[in-house]
C-alpha cells in the first residue's frame, strides 16, 4: 500500500525509517520531509498544514493510509479532511486533538473520568490568577506551575519556585506572549518525582501501550537550564516498573478509553501521556495527540514487528489484531542541537561524519536538516538524533555516544548524560 507521512522532524524520520521496513509498504511519501527522510521516503513539497493539497496529493497517488506526525495539523483538522476524502488516517480528528490543543479541555476530561493528575484551576484574568498563586504560596506551596492554554510549541509552561516568577509569567501570558494561547491560563499544583512518557495506540475500541520511554527536557546535563523539545530519550524507563505500569493501565489508559467512548470521540492514533511518578504512583502532566519526539526514536528502535501493519490497523479500527513485537534490548537516542538552541541559533552549517556514525551501527534520525549543493546542512534547533540499541542500557548509551562522536557541525552540542537516570535502577 502507498503511505503518506506528514511532517518534517526526527519523529517523522523515525516513523518513515520503520515504515520503510514493512512488507506492506509500497510507495512511501513524506510531506514535506527533510534531508534524512529522503533516504527512506519520497519527499513531497507540501507543508504539514496545507490540508487541501495533502488530500489532493493522497488521492492522486493512491495513498491508502496517512500518518499525521505533528500536533498542529491534527488540531487544525488535517485528519478530518483526509478522512472525509476516504483516506485512512493515523492521528485523531480535531475533536480528539483538543486533548493536546487545550490544556483546559484535557484537565476537564481528566477530572471527569477520574484520571489522576495535578490539582489545578483555570483563569481568564490575571488578577484572579495572581490571587490564587499568592494563596497557594501562603498555604505552604514550594512551587507552582503556570500553563498557557493552547499550543505554544513547548514554551507555554513555567514551573515557578517563587510567587513573583509565577505572577510575572501570568502577566506574560495575558500580555499576549503566546498569542491567543495565553488568553486562558491554568495554575497547577507542582508535582515532584521522575517523569516518563507513555505512548499508547488506540482505535477507540482498545488501547495498547507501547514500551515506556523517558525524555530529557532540559538543555544541559543534570537537568539544568531551560526546557527544550527534548534532548534525548531512552527506552525502557525503569521508573515505570510493573506495579506503576499496572496503575497506568487501569487508572489512566483504561479510563482514557472509557472517556473518549463516552464523549463519542472516534480517536485513532497515538495518545502520548506525560506522567510524573511520585512514590510509585503516576499522575498525568499532559496529553499529547502524537508520538513524542525524541521518545519515538528509541521506541521504534526496539520494535521488531510490522510497524506499517500496526499503524494501519489502528487507523482501520482493528488494533486488537495487530502484533506488537518488542526487543528486550534497551535503546537510546541522543539529540545533537545547534549552538544557541532553545534560543536563537544558526542554520546552514555543513554536517560531517554522518556516514562514519552509521558505520558504528547507530541510526541517525534527521530532525532539522536540509540538502544544499550535495551536502547536508543544519536547518533547525534540534538537528539530529543518534540512536542505538544495546544488550544493556549501559551498552546502548555507549553505542549511541560512539555515533554522536563522529558527527560535527559548527557549534553543535549534545547532552552527555542521556540515559544516566536509568543506571540508578541497575542491581
Ligand atoms: P506540559 O506541556 O504540560 O507537559 O509541561 C511541560 C513540562 O513542564 C513537563 O514535561 C514537566 O517537566 C513540567 N510540568 C508540567 N506540569 C507540571 C506539574 N504539575 N508539576 C511539575 N512539573 C510540571
Ligand atoms: N519530547 C516531548 C514531546 O514530544 O513533547
């Protein structure tokens, strides 16, 4: 079957790389793709938000199945448009995508279906929000989380340690720093613990978790510095032990499924649940309606089944029939970023060592790259994700970094401690 993947990041490269290996994949297209994706798929010059053009392309090229990578086109209804044209889609319609597009909607959903999450209140004016913050600190809170409602490309959340920082961020939100996303603000209790990412496929009939993973959100080693889109990930995340996974299944995933059924949301795709584990209990930090990036990179590295079949059956309402086959070997993916990221950074620097990195056995996923005069150049903040498997997590870390060392571009950098949190669980 012909498959169209929509998006241009490391997530879409990982998806295309794995889809390409499937026996049911005939032509694989990616719109718009990037320089690395071009090795696995034919890149098509249509942007992820150009819904009508994507539909036309899919119809003209006998696309049987589309996979929408990022959240923005899902929230904008690209899934709805493709479905209306008769194309099977992996990725929810706009009604389901609201679970990521509106933090307030997601919070109401969690509270309605008794899904464990941080206590919170929603505000539409700054004075009331600031009074609530002051009261929380007076009552002994050591921190508070302020969230702009709506998509803000990862920038709309502040974990504040002081009342002033929280209040200043509230002013920023209502002042328009995140556009319309700041017109409603959630103030949340600050959860303390270890984060992990749960990716689960659902076709609204059944819900099946993939292997667990953990991202590294902060820019610097030891989780210092500002938040980013994610600087590296590994799988499995040992913080999610058997008992935590059981609780996640019954209190989060099963209730999620019951919730979308009751709300009559026909959700077919992945639900990515960001969790905080505190004393062996998981609570939801956020829902995302697409695969985590970089989390999907180590996750697909561990998948030994037929990925196209699994995603197609999810889109077709037959997820229960899919065979999800996993390797026990852990996998790690280390992001190489451009100097200055997550602030401003240069683009257009030539990248060397990609072939040498591949010779180490690592698979290099391109996140922000472009082809220029026969060379590969940087074209984003997160530029590459270097992924590897190993017999143990220690081996997987070493294998990934062996690949990372081969790659150079001006001012490139990566965290040196990706996967280190898993080591403390080793016996
Ligand atoms: P979100 O986009 O809601 O996941 O927030 C982004 C990041 O902020 C999360 O990955 C956490 O690191 C942090 N965060 C969000 N909500 C909370 C919370 N209630 N307590 C502590 N940290 C949080
Ligand atoms: N890595 C976190 C995310 O994809 O949102």
